[in-house]
């Protein structure tokens, strides 16, 4: 029951320590991670957005440059000169030398007829008429036109830029075909990492450049529809269960939209690494705290159990002492009450003996009988006297007194108490007392209690039929007296040997031993400046050696 | 006949009578009284050399009687005799000048030996006093 209580208490303490240290740790970790995650996510999105903006403005810049080039060309050179195809070719060569993106140049009058053409499809284009084309009407009304990407005769993606010039009452158009390569290259620069993608869509969500993964030019884009976007933005969108990070930039000159797509796995790798590291650190922390909690609780509990045991032992010892004191008082009273009548009987018997010595009595025929009876009476008075004197001695020993004593005598007296019990159980007590044992100042009663405890244990250990050897010797080295009490009992198992001096440790049946005898003996010897050692071998017996200082 | 006079003080009459008889049978000049008061009277009237004094008596107990005896005649030797073995009363008796302290029951020869020793000490001390 007590063990259960300590177990419960122990778990309560451990759990409390864990709760109060692990919960804040986890909260701290979670908050830091959440904040880090947020700012990291925001930063990535911002980066993507600005990349989209940068690239779309590059494209804007490119288109703007081409338009300016055409505009300045158209406005500085009169139509009459440009109509001359030889001259136009010269001009084409000059601008192509600066920018390879021009594929051809054409001059178109206000009726849509091609007036002059320089480029690879001369035969096809020479007589072309554009008056029914949408772009023709658009350029005629707005002055500048940039087409969507188309494949045309060339079967490679390109687009046209056309500018209209008014000269007096008539207008004409300078039209140039631009290779998409340049734009593709700008877009391709936004393919980030292993999974990043970037492409341009028109206002109908039709691809204007070839994406890195899936889809082809002039096909509908396979990404979420951003064609209606009007401002740069960035967001995370799931496509077919796959998370993707998307950023868009607006190409203002052509209402195109640049879409950048990135894989979160690419982008969030550092974040994921940080998360794993945090989880690892948190787990390590929890493990450390747990170990610390368990260890500190264990030592605390041990300390507590020890204290409790010591307390119980000292209480038990005090009780034992008061019991012995009461017993001593009673023994003294009984001895006294018996001694007085015993003294009278003794005197009377002595008087009879005195009378028997008189000459006339010795002639009586019963003289021998009377003499024998009186002798018997004296013998038994003596016997009773031994008992009462021993009782009184016992009573006196209950009071702690330091006196000069001979340990052999004390041991002999202790053995005398148990001689009957030993004889009864056929246990032979053999004494080997050192003859020249120095006298020492100690407490007879306390020493006797120690000897009695150990002798009692020896008798109990043997049970029946065995031997107890007593040996005293003076150990000059430490100037102490060693008292060996060996029994031929079953011995003490090794694992129990270091527990036998613990309070409440007992191998006797419940109710037979308090488990305090050796513990009390141990503390008595400590108090008297000595110690007790034990050596035991299973099936051979146990030897207690008591050391008492010579003082 | 030995030269010393003995007084025995004990409230246990059976004991007192018998021991007086036995000592007289050994030609010792002995008298017995049964209380401390009577002992003090006898001290005046017969001035014994050695007094055998029971510690535990009703009325005036052994220790008190001893104190009075030592006050009146300090050279009188006293042997304390008791059925009780209280160390304190023994030590107290010795401190008050008792010659020795014996426990009942005691063999008569042993007692007599003590009485002789006590008387010897008395003689020595008287000798020193007369110088």
C-alpha cells in the first residue's frame, strides 16, 4: 500500500514537471515556427511577385523599344522613299543589325495593299492585301498595333507590330514581324529551380510562349486562368491536388499576363529543413526534460522514503526504549518483593543449620534428613537469588550508564539469558574468550541488548541442532575489542546482505520479528563508537563481528 | 567473643530475629531494632561499632537514618542492605559514608566478613583520630 502511494506520488511529480516544462517548450516552438513560416511564406510570395513584375516590365520594355524603333523609322523617312524596296531593304538591314528580332518589314497603303516588302516570304507577301484583316482595322483606328502570337506561314511563333503614319490626306502603315524568341528567352529566365515554370497568356488564356511543362503555344494554358488579372499578384493554388505557387505580372502594352509557377517543394525546402530541425530539438528537449524529471524525482522519492523510514525507525526505537524502561522498573519491583522473603527464608534455613551443629540435635535419628533438606533449601534460595539478581541487573541496564566493564563478562551474562533456550533446541554454544581483555568504558545494558539481539538471531537462524561460536579478542591496531558471534545456520543470501541493517527488514514470519533488532543494534554500536560487520556464506552460516572501542 | 558490637536495623521482623540469633550463636555482641528511630536511640545507649541498615523501611528510611548516624557518630561504620538494587540509593549511601552496599539475600558468612572489614576500617580511623 505504501509502495502504491509512493508510486502514485512519483508519477504525479513527474507529470507535473513534464507538464510545466514541456507545454511551454512546445508552445514556444509552435509559435516560433508559425511566425517563421508566415514570414518565410510572405517573403517567397513577394519575391515571386517582384520577379513577375520585373520580367513583365522587361517584355514591356522590349515591345516599347520595337514600337519606338518603327515609329521613328516611319516618321523620319517619307513613304516615297520607303516604297522603294531597295531602300527598304537597306533600312531593314540597318535595324536588323541592331536587333535581330525583326523578321520582315512591309509598307501597306490605306487600302490594305502591300506597297513594298522585305523579308523571306517575298513571293507570298508581295501582293498581299490586308484590308479584311482585324489587325489592319485596329492599326488604322489606334495608330499602333501589337498582335498576339501566331504561327503564320513561317510555322514558328511570331507576332507583328504595325504603326500607322498620316501624311496629309493619306495614311500608310509600317508593319514588322517580330520573332517570339526574345520574349521566350525573357520568360525562360523566370524558370526557377527544377520545377519552376513561366509563360505568357493572352486575354483569352491562350499560351503565347511555350511553358516548360505541358502545353504548347496557342493552346489553352494548363494553369489556373489568370488572363483577367490587372495587377501583379502572388498566391498559392492547388491544381489537381498539387500545390503550386503562382505569381502574375501584367504586360501593359499588349494585355498579356506573365504567369510564374513554382513548386512549393522547391521553395519551402529550407523551411521544411528548419521544421525538421525544430521538431528534432523539441524532441531532444522533451527527452532531456523527461530524463531529468525521472531522475530528480527518483532521488527525491528515495530521500523521502529514507527519511520516512528513519523517522519510523527512531519512533520504534523510542517506543522500544520506553517499553524496556517500563519492563526494567517492573523487574526491579518484582525482584525486590521476592528478595525480602528470600532473605528471611535464607536466614531461617541458616538458623536451622546453626542449630543442627549443636551436639544434642546431631544425635537425632533424622539428623541427616534435616541437614539434607536444609542444604537443598539453601541451594534453591541461591538459585532464586541468581534469578532475582539477574533481573535487577537487567533493570539497572535499562538506564544508560557508562561504566568500566569487561566485555567478556557482559557477553557471558547475555549468553546466560539464552542458555536454556539454546539447550532446549540442542544448540551448542562454544566460547573462546580472550583472557587478557582490557577493561573499557561502555554501557553494559546497551552492549547486552546488542549481544542478545544477535544471539537471538543466531538461535532463530539455526532453528534446531547447531553450534554458536563466540570469540573475543583485543585488536591492538585500532585499540578495539572484536566480538565474533558465528552460527551454523543457513546463511544470508548475498542480495539480502546489504539490507539486513535496514529498519523493518526481516526474514522472520509476520509477527515474529519487528525487523528492528539489527537496526537498533547497529545504531547502539554507532552511539557507543563501535560498529557491526557481517559476513555470510549460504549453507555455511553467518558471522557477526561487533567492534567496541577500548576507552 | 569478637570485640565489636553490631546493630541490625530491619523492619522485617522474621529476618531481624533470625539474623540476631545466628550472630549471637557465633558469639557476636549483636542487637536488633526495627526502625530508624530505634536505631538512633540504640546508637546513644549501646554505641555499636558496625550497623547493618536496611535501605527500604517505613517511616525513617535507610538513607535518612544513615545521615543521622553519620551526624551523631561519624566513626560508626554502616553496611547498607537492601532487596532493591537501585543504583542511585547505592551511590547515595556510599557518598554518605556507608562502608558497603549488599543485596539480599546475602550469605551470613559473607555479611560477617564485611562486618569485620568495616570494623577494621573503624579501628584504623579511630587510631588516626586519636593522633
